[in-house]
C-alpha cells in the first residue's frame, strides 16, 4: 500500500474512533489500538509533511502560539437569551407566542462558540464576545475532539454551541494544581530561611465554567489541548437556507453532520405543562450528570415563526432560558458577630468557612434577628446548610444536627452595643434589638450613607467608603455637614485619591441635590418605617415638610396606605428636638422642602399602567415616576386589571397581550401628550 493511501486510511480510522468515543460515547477499539494508529500517523506526517491533510487528527494536539486573539465581526449577531425563573413567567412566554410545540434543551454552563465550515472543513471559530464581534479561537477549538475538523457532507454553514469542562476533568486539574502548590510550599520554606522572596501559589479553578473559559483563551493551543474540553452544538445559523423548518430537524441534521448534540435529553414538548414537567425531570437528573448545568433553554419549534417574531435589541423573542434555583451547600458557622444599622437595629451575622456557591465565595451571611437564630437553634461551630436567596443573598437555612460533636456553642444575644457599648433595648412586640444612643458612630455612619444613596438625596461621588472616611476625619458628622463640605475643599483636595476635579464634582452634586423634590428628603432623613413609596405618598399629600411636621395621627391614618405604625413613627420622629434642629439647619442651607410633582394632574389616578420596550425621551425609572406623580400605579405584567400599556421600541409580547385583552396602548409621545394636557 502506498504511503498516501495508508495515511488517508489512518486519518479515517482515527476520525471514526474519535467520533464513536467522544460524540457517540460508544468506542469500538481499545486505547492501545488507538494510540498505535495515532503514533503511526505522526510518524508519516513527520517524514512526509507535504501529505498532511487539513483535517488531520494531529491538529487536535495544538501547537500554534498566538500573540493575541484577533477580533472578528459575527455575520449574524450572537444574541443572549432572556431569563425566566418560575412557572408564571414560563406561562407568560408560551401565552405570548400562541404556539404549542416547544423544544427543551439542557442549558450547559460553559461559554458560547460559533464555528464556520466551508465545503465541510472547519474554517474559523469565534467566541460570543459582545454579541456583535468575537475573538478568533480557531486553533484552540481544533483541539476539542467533539468538534469535527471535517463534516460528513460537503457543505458550508455556521453552527453554534457551548464549550464546557466536565466535572471530573476539573477535579483532576485542581488536584494537579494542589500537587504543584505542595512543591511551591516546600520551596517557599527554604527561601524564607535564606531571606529570599517566595514564589506565588497557583490558584485553583473555581468552577467548570471558569476553567473552560481560561482554557479556551490560552495563547498556546497545546495547553488548551491538554484540558480535555468538550462541546455540544445546538444552533444552525439561517436554518431555512437548508430547508429545515423546525428545531428538532436542526438538531437531527447536526447529528448527521458529525456534531455532538444533547439529543439524549433534548425533548419536543407541548405547551406550558410539557415545559414545566421537563424542567422538573431535568432538575432531578442534572445531579447525576458529569457536566455543569444551570437551567433549561426553551425554544419555539417552528422556525418559520422565528423569522416572523424576530428579536429585540438583546434577545430573540422565540426562546428563553429558565434558570434553576440555587442548590444548598454545607459549610461551617465559625462564629457570630453583630452589626449596627442606621436606625440602631442590631443584626446578628454568621461568619462562615469560605465556600463556593453560584460561582462566588461566601464568607458571611445575615441572620436577621435573635428569633431567626433561636428558632433554628444555630450554634457556633455548627455545620450548616446555606443557599443564595434569589441567587444573590447568602442565607443560612438550618444546622446539620447529626454532625454536632459537643464543641458547639449556643447563640447568645448581646445586650450592649458592639460599637459604643450602650445598653440595647428590644422594642415591644418586635423581634429586633436597638442601640438607643443617638451618638453611636455606627448608626451615624449608616444614616449618612442612606441619606446620600441613590433613592434618597442621590449625591454621586459620596459612596460608603468615602462617607466613612469623611466621618472619621471629622468633615461629616451630620446631614447638614454634607452641605457645608465646601468649607473643607482645600483639605479634601490634599487627600490621597482625590484631586481638584473629583472634589469639584462631588461639591457640584451636593449643590444639585438641594433641588430634589420633597419625597427624596423625607426618605433620606430616615423616619422609621417610612420607605421610598411612603415618602412619595406623604410628599404628595402634604406638599411641604412644615405641613408634614404639623400633621396629627388622625390626619395621617386617613391617607391610603398609611397605618397606625407608620403614623406613630412620623409623629414620634418630629417630637425629637435633635431631628427638628436637623430640619432647621437644612432649611438654612437652602435644601428644598417642597413637593415638585404635578399636583393638578391626576389624569391617571388609580390606573394600573405597564411600561414596555425601549424609551427615547425618558428612562424607565423617570416615566414610572411620572405615572406615580399623576396618581397612577405601575406594574410589570399585563393582565385584565391593566388600564394602559405604554410602549417604546421593540415592545415584545406585552404589547401583543394588551391587544388581545383590548387594553389601550399608548406610544411614549401619546403618553406625554396626555400628561401635558
């Protein structure tokens, strides 16, 4: 047999073996046989480099070293998916499309890739990037054995999918890093004795996605080749050009071409019930899988309807991603600490052994109040279950009783303030303890941070750390000190990290905040039980701070949404001399005390209004404030109770639902015109 003929035979045998092993998970030759074929192929290519084919299995081992990744514009943008989190949102999505057939696919937690083939050969591979342009990672993608270098058909196309790392691969990778760190530790000990600088430890990969992203962006493709990355394909660009009219057809077509799909778990389902059942089934299955998953992708099966529905600026309208709720994890509750809020409220917190959850390291969690801890019987040195509430806030769920050793210490609520050592009080019929010292530094700092925050007086440039620094330096101790910061301008400019320009900007923002409407000031001064919404109600009803200060409890409880507790809080606040002095100082400094809303315009009084789409003249927050200032209420979903829907560009399914329910639809211009009248 001629060399060329033998070489092509080897290429085909190895490619078939790769496909059966990596794509079908059904190898038909032993590792020893495979290695023997591969070794013979390498020998021929080394001896006769001219006969090496572009789809040679040897390209899988990498070799090219790049100086950087080239940016390339996607011919068709790579859009992300809108997220849904519960059955109601899934039902709304299905209802908006008025279709029954959907394809549910496992959402793999990796990174997106788009691969271009010409006449069946892999030509280019790109990351998602910003959706419009990505980075050229062709050489690294060639090392992934689940991505064919040559398709089974002579065809040109662009296909998209997910690159990921399997769980056992990550475990092996981190084990190797730990072994290297042991060597580094030994070398460091020797260097310390000699007075030399120590070598840095190698960081472990936090999760599979983090490891896959770092591996695919290696400038040396040999490193990528060693990381054993995997891939699943799920999308064909412009499928109608290939006479494919459903997503199920696309997935089967990709299989025929030699791509690895997830068809063993992908499923065609009917309506909301089918989708929700699939999610329940997959949620239980995912723990047994060797790859990371974080949800389910729900796609309309009818591709012809995709074209009709189109996309928003960010998302396709024919698909969404359902995100799984976060699993609980186990960690150790090392000790309790206590913090002081702006109202003096004392909050117990758990200091935890650092643990990874939802991709971030958690070291601490709030325990809310004494009853929360006692009812759960949480103790120091307990092993506990934690989760992330709403995927953001760490929450301690419960202790693991069976893991107790007897060294655990029961929780004991403190009775003195951890900052100023004043005695604490627990208010009647409340779960919280309070520091009642009006001069407690912690209370003061927290109240100042609240005063300048976005939803209060909104003074940009005065963040939490800066407020704390200015407090400790003596520049800001009270609300009025903020408006006299100009007196310390020269001192501030000399501070590290500041300069004339940044200080000038802060001072300008302080002056600008003096013009805020009354509701911002009411919320900012921190009246107990008065939140942002209540502050707006009070401002609209009383128009000035002086009217509010003279209000009686009987007057207050006549107002809708103002109850006994809120009314008493307001009355008690203005009985305190210190608070009255604060108000008068702010008056002297020309802070606005008047409501600036449109009192005469109640055109939307009692109306429920939904705002959707991209607005041009107002931000979403501004237009919602206009609605509230005109007596209306805003809502995030369209229902039979909705009175109007205000639409901007690309309004999506909410506009369609409004039409179906015969709800009046207003453009942004029509809405403004009604207000102006």
